[in-house]
């Protein structure tokens, strides 16, 4: 087993600059305790880089990232720069260039994290979102601009291969958990792409005898995340539906501040990217209030992907214990700063 991993770290914008150093400190310590090292290559890319160069990434940025073992990202987004520049200039090119066709988003209620769920109800859901095709396509346009009959078109593109591979990934995960896979659909209203989605999901999942697939309309499924979360385990969803569902699941679990995500290239031909679900949160940037849990948890997902599950488990246990012990940032109703919380995780890791 290799004892050193090269990680490209892009803190990016806003609270990305606060939560990433917090997470890398925890990752360095857990790595040291497990006998391996993380070699960080700092990449000061993002909105400031854009302001000085007109690009979110250097011209050869993707090439530089291609030689690393993983990418660790904070956030990209800036109130003064449109999303189509920030997101489409950095995150989406990385996802597509490195065929990160899985967006994996675990969400679970954690002891010490207040959830809006009634009583002691729990949620433990893995959203497997298709990450490179579907509704977020470049095909379409605005027509007859400014006229009364102006219209816009946006084409969704679904491929057999794209649906099959995300389904296989989700079915494998479901087989290792409860065997229950829910597929998010809307085939009663979206009559071309969604029946195709249903058909390919059903055919692909048939190869997994221990897995049952339940197709559920996205509107009913959204309600179920809130009203019967314990009935859900692994959810496979298209790009748009997965995006919405995972934010909903994150909110039900407690806070965007604790939701991690992995953009995976399962074949490991290219680096995968790990990031908190939240954005740059300009309203609290620079105040030291940001919750570092989402970034630390994303770091644990990275360790798992790199083949270091014991280190990942230790890191998850450490922040879990700190939360359960009552140390919380403001988004969770506490008063700990980013630094206080991080220090508590480091203490827990030293155990
Ligand atoms: P972006 O445009 O980069 O997506 P945003 O304004 O949409 O940024 P998000 O970061 O997605 O903001 O989060 C929405 C709100 O949730 C923020 O305004 C912030 O108050 C809160 N929030 C998000 N992440 C955190 C965090 N890690 N800690 C504390 N609060 C957070
Ligand atoms: Mg946002």
C-alpha cells in the first residue's frame, strides 16, 4: 500500500477558505496516526483568480489536477460573479474531464445535531446522483429575445450507458446496506426521458438479485424524505432530482453545514473530487462561524476512496463524538467557532 497521497486542494471562495484548513488539519493528524501522509498541493483558484486572470482555473489546470490522487475543494461562488462563470468555469469542467459521473451524498441524523424531524425519528440516506448528464446540459437557448413570444429551450440528455452505470453503482451500495434501492422518477409527467430512465434502472438492477428497486415519483419522494425518512436507504436519481433531494435530506438531517459530497470516478482512471455540499456562504464568510463538519466529513469520504477506511472511520467517530458532546457551531445552535470545533476534533483524534 502506498504511504503518501498527493491531494490538490482548492479552498476556493468565501467559507471555503475557512473550512478547508480546518479539515486538512484533521486529515493530517488522522493520516499521521495511521502511518501515511497527505501531500497537499495548494491551488489558489476560484473567484479571486478569475478577477485577476479572467479564468477560474489556469489554462492547464485540469492537466495539473490529472496527476494527483484526489481533489479537495472548499466552495466556488461569489456574489459579484455569475454562477455560470464560477460553477461552469471550475467545478463542472472538473466533473466532466475526470468522468466523475457519481455524486455521492450521505445524509444522516447525528447525535448533537438538531433535526427538524419530530421526536426521535432518524434519517440515514445515501443519495446517488447522476453527475454528468441529464437535465444540466448545454443544449438549448433563448429565442426571439425581448419579443412577446420569447421562449427558452433546455434539452435533457439521458444515455443508456449513463443511466446504467449510475444504477450499478447505487445497486452495489444498496446490496451492502439494506438491499432497498429507490429510484427517483417523474415518468408520469416527463414522458420521454423518465420512462427511459425507469426502464434502464429496472434492467440494470435486475443483475443484483439481493436488491429490490422501488420507483417513486420525485414529488412523493420529496414528501417521504420528511414524513417517512426511515423507509429510505439508497436513492438513485438524475442530476437535477439528486441535487434537490440531497439538499432536502441535508436540511432534514440538520444543516447544510454538516453535509458532505463526493464526485467519484469509480473506475479510478481519474482523480475524484471531495467537497462540502454547501457553497461559499458569503453572509458568514470571514467571521469564523463556519461549520467545518461538512468539509471534515468530505475528507473522510476521500480517505475511504483512497483505500484508508480505518482512518476514515476514526475521523467520522471523532467529529461525531465532538458533536455528541455538545460542541457546536452557530448554525447548529451552539457558540463554537470554526477554530474551537476543529481543535476539539484534534483533541478527540489524539484520544
Ligand atoms: P453559493 O452561491 O456559493 O452556493 P450560497 O449563498 O448559496 O453560496 P450556501 O453556502 O449554499 O450559500 O449556504 C446557504 C446558507 O447556509 C448560507 O448563507 C449560510 O448561512 C448557511 N451555511 C452554509 N454552509 C454553512 C456552514 N458550513 N456553516 C454555517 N452555515 C452555513
Ligand atoms: Mg448555493
